[in-house]
């Protein structure tokens, strides 16, 4: 391969949100978001690591996205912040950060900017102070668009922020969004790693859902059309595109990393090496798999372990364990499996009569198998109770035996290249000469 392609700067974005002008896909979700914004309603976006939540908020803040839809971006005062940037998170720190950013966005409204400054100097920033600002914004025929990334952090207690503080903060947000007269001058879009009702405080019998003022919108893995659009900058063969899909499925961050590595080699005139690609891709993306694992609850982790063990049998020539009928377990835990599927961790093939579950990313499958292989007896014993909650004693014994067999036969686990089968085969002839 030569550098005759004359390729410009690498178009794939790694390590930061995708700039709005490079944003791919999500057409329906974008229109839904703007529908909520223009009706002064609220939206809760959720999805797993690398699915593109921060990039989505960046797009909503882009004037180009507004003018593309024949709307005037100057009508909105747009404030975007991440709850993870507020350390430690407290309601007081949150409202102060909102006011600081709001003040920066009000250069064309000196009177409102002065009022924001007054609250900041007096250290009295709160949702009630924000209501006063909203009234002034509304008098100018404008509204506040509050884009809040990583809203999960607002739902976790810390040393400065207890369970009662969380309830008060959520009540304040709900009051602003649903009950105050100033709600007509406010639209909130928040993002989280899971549905808000799964993350936040449990609903009390005499209480009203604190989250019911949001429209819930999942960000799912890219469709085949969106994948083709993202990878369109590479003159690759269909076989290579299939190989990338096997490794990354439709996860935008994983696709960006794969594209970045392949584009780098192509521009340098190199024939991509499967071993080198596997090493680099693993180093660049392993934190995504760790995050997916850590964000899964105990039941979901156990289901992923079972799925990894089931599929591993087909990769080891002389397997010596029997898991029994795990399909019974899967049929009893369809809700958890559907959640994993909705987050893009697994995919379901077949129909209702015979569902077959697979890992969405072959590297995630490899990561789970390695996670099992690196466990110890103490961690296995700690999981025994959960096994018995999911399966019979005999099945639990079968699973325990399989895990111990894996510990004793770590060398039988295929190398990472075995999980990159299509990609490894396609790489040497993966690019179309131009």
C-alpha cells in the first residue's frame, strides 16, 4: 500500500465529543429533542458509555443545528454543563455553576447579567433566584435551554450531599420544570448512563414520580446506515466493514477509535497488521468495556458471565465443562437481558420462540471471559448467593465448576485475535486502491 490516497487530517474523533459539523445520524432523536425544546418541555437522554450523549448535547447547542431547522438560535440562552465537573456535587454548587455560565451567555443582556452577578456576589444562587432570571429572560421573548450532561452525578450521595439533599435538589428541578410559572421560559435536556428511574431515589407510595416531567429517549447503537455514514471516509472493502462491525457493533466511540486507527495506517501507506491493530484498539477502548461492566448490576454481570461461558465452549476445542440448560435462566431474566440489549451490550437474534443472545462487540465478549479468568476463589464465593437466586443448585454447581475449569486452563482461552476473526481476515486486503 502506498500513500497515493493523498488523505488529509484524520477525520475520526477520539477522546472528546464529536464536533457538531461532524455529527452523524440520530435524525429522529434530534428532531424529538428540538420538538421538546421548542415546546418548552424537557428531555432525558440515556445510553451506555461511548454512545454519544455528550456529542448530542454539543449538537443541540450548535447555532448551525438551529438554523438548519429554520429556528433562530438567538431566542435561546444556552447553558451547557456536566455534573461530573462539579466536585463535590451539591445543589448549591450546581446552581452557582449555572449562574456563572448563564452570566457568560448574557453579554447582550447587561441588565439580566447584572442581576446574575448580584446573586453570585451575594452567594444566594438557588432555583428561586433562577426563577427571577427566567422571568427577565421571558420578558425579552427568550428562554433558557439548560443542557446537563452526566446527570447521574446529581443522583449519587457523597460526603457533602446526602439522600435528603438529593430529594430536595430533584424537587427543585421538578418545581422549575413543571410547577413554576417560569417553566414557559425553560427547557432542560439531561443525559445519564441509565434511565433516571433506575438511578434516582425510590418512589414512595405517597409520592409523585420526581422524573415524570421528562420525555425519556434512549440513544441506541448506530444503525447499519449510520455506521456506513461514519466509516464512509475510508475506502474499505465490505469484508473490512463487517469486521469493524463485529468488533465495535454500533457503538459510536468504538467505531471512531477503529476508524482513527485504520485511517492512520492508510494515510501512512501501511498495510494494517492484525496483531498491532488488536493491541492498539484494546489499549484505546478497554476503559469503555470496564465502564460497561462496572455500570451493570450484579444480576446483569452474572448474565454476561453466563453468556461468555456459553459462547466460549465453541472457541475451545477440548472444553470440559457443562453449564446445563442456561436457556432457562435467560428466559427468566428477559427484562435484564432487554436492558442490556437496549444499552447496546448484547444483541438478540431469532424470534420469541427461540432467542439467541450474543455480545454486541466481540471484544466485550473477550473482556468478560478475561474478567472471569482473572477472578479468585473469594470473588466466586461472594457471587454464590446470586447464582442461587438465578438458578438451581445443580446449575450453580455447573457454573462454579466451569469457572474453576477456566482458571485451571487459562492457556486454552484463545488469543484476542480469535475474537477479531472477520477483521483479522479482512485487514490485509481491506482497502480499495484508488
